[in-house]
C-alpha cells in the first residue's frame, strides 16, 4: 500500500516571525510536527522560554490533528518543553522525557549562575536544561532525559565546592520563593532606555548602546529599539545586568515626571 507522507510548507507557517534567531527554532518544531503526523509518534522539544513557547504555539495551534502540552516539572516553571502528540492520545498516556536532580553536600553560598555555569561547563547545551531551583542548603534542577546519565556521572563540583548529586522524582520538585528588592524612581517616560538608565545607573547613551547591541529582552523577547515603551508588569532583562519588573506607576511628580516602582531580582 502506498503511503503518502505529509511535507509541510514551512515558510507558510513561519512568515509571521520576525526574530531571525527564532526562525531556526520554529523550523525544528515544524520538523517534529511532520514526524508526529506521518509516524504517529510523540515528539518533544528542548526547553523553551515563555517567548519561544508563545511563538511555537502560534504555529502548533494551526494543526487540527495534533495536540500538545507544556511541561517543566512544576506549574511555575519558566522553562518548559512542549510535547507534541497525535490527537487521539490523552495527556495521561504520555511520558515526559525530563529528569529531575538534587544537588547537596556543599557548605558555601551558591547561586543560580554557579549551578548553570557548572552544568554548561560539562559541554551541555542550554536548551537541554530547564529551571534551576535554589533552596536553602540544596538545589534542584531539570534536564532532558537524554543527557541525564552524563549529568549524574560528571557533575561533582559546583564553583569551588564538591557536591553530591542524585536523581529525584519530578513530584519532589519544589517552587522557589523569588526574592525581589523594591525600588522607586522618578522618570521622564516609560521608554526602555529611560528605565534601564534609571534602574542600572547607566547614562542614556550607554543604555541605548546596550539595547541596540541586542542584549536586552522584554518578556524574553529580544528588543533593539531604545524608544520601545514598556508596559506595567513587563520583565526587562539584560545580559550582564540581571532583570527587573516594572511593577507599578505610582503617580506624577510636580515636575510632571512619572513615579514608578520596580522589583529587582536579588
């Protein structure tokens, strides 16, 4: 019997995407859609941030004969995989191809950057690593199942600290209480360069250079226009500086400047 395989016109599904870097990622997702439809098997993406998942869903929602589910270990996960599967399967029939680990045994203070740096230092691609959850005295993190044996064997040091690592059930993952520092500023506008200048104490010229160098994101989406107006609730991040949330507008000063509050990630 002749079997006709579906060949997607990928350009049709990605023509609305302007982010050149993400076009490659979305092509990979379309490759997985083809496999699911043609071979009737499940396919999982690597870990995606909220912006990447938003783009992915703008494509996946156009197919009627597939379903998908997002999963990162806990509901609050920032980074999640997308499991794509035939529409006749149910969620509870799926096995999620991710593994959780617990790291402990260290005495000093270790931060997110220490754990991520040590994992990536093993030659692991960032897309294979999900959320890193820092707790008092231990850390939990999630990776794709395919690299879990390598992680378990080779991750024995974080920063300058010797550590012990063990695999744990996904059900043991615990959300992290994120601590923010609340700060107030008076600004002339909600332009991105104005906010960055105020929060990170940069000159207007330096903040514009930072944005134009494509190192800044709003809600995980790359932004290169200093004049971009930021909405309340948005998360602004910059490589080398961290991230903050524009949490509220608290009025206008006598000089007609805006009073704002931001939450800085500690």
